[in-house]
C-alpha cells in the first residue's frame, strides 16, 4: 500500500474539502484527518496500528442507510485531534475487500464537546455494550461521499451484506 503523496495529492484534497468546510482552519483540520488516515484505507494497517475490528457490520436504521464495520482504538476516546479518530469505519467493496469510508471521534464526558471541523457532536447516545458510558460522537464521511451530509451519523449508500450484522 502506498501512502498519499504530500504534494499534489494533499493540495487536491485540501481544494476538494475547502468549499464544504466553514472556515480555513476547518478545511486544514479535514485535510489533516484525510492525510493521517490514508494509510488505513484497508483494515490490515489499521489493525496493526491498534484499531480493533468489530466482527459485524452496523446496518443503521431503516431509511437512513448504514454505518459499516467499525474498528475502534479506545486510546483515542475523547480525542479532538483530527489525526486521531476513535474509530475507522469500513464497508465491503465489490471485490470482497473492505475499504475505509468514514472516521469517528467519541467523547465519553458528561458534556457535549466543542465542535470539530466546524461540526457539532451528536448525542447524548446511550452505551451500546456493557460498560460503555453515555457518549457523544462525530462522524466524518471523508472516504465516501454521503448524500446525507459529510457529518451525518449514517450513509444511505452504505449497505450491510446479508449475514454480516450482529445476531439479534
């Protein structure tokens, strides 16, 4: 896997992200997140870097699309660093591989955190597994366009293949 070159590719990413960001600092932060997560376009390097995969695809709610396969690095819980998301989110591609589609930052504090990238965190969200506290989350669909918006919780274009979701 070849990382994205810092020169022309970074300039292109910055140019693509800038029109949707609310301020120059936000577009710089988005470009930082994009560049920092480029090595994780596929799950293996992410796992090596400490992002542990969930075995199941998260389907989302009917009518809003899906999330995909999250890979969590809880050492980055409460991070506001654009280069250190709590989760990397993957989806199955047509070739049977998984590709990075989104990033997620999670805050476990009792108060909604300040904006990141000029976008607000969603929540409070009840814990989804034993021991997970109420939390706030911000997703950024940097690696796959989301018709619902760059910071929407789910993407209507993400689908879970049959048999890949958590059993009821």
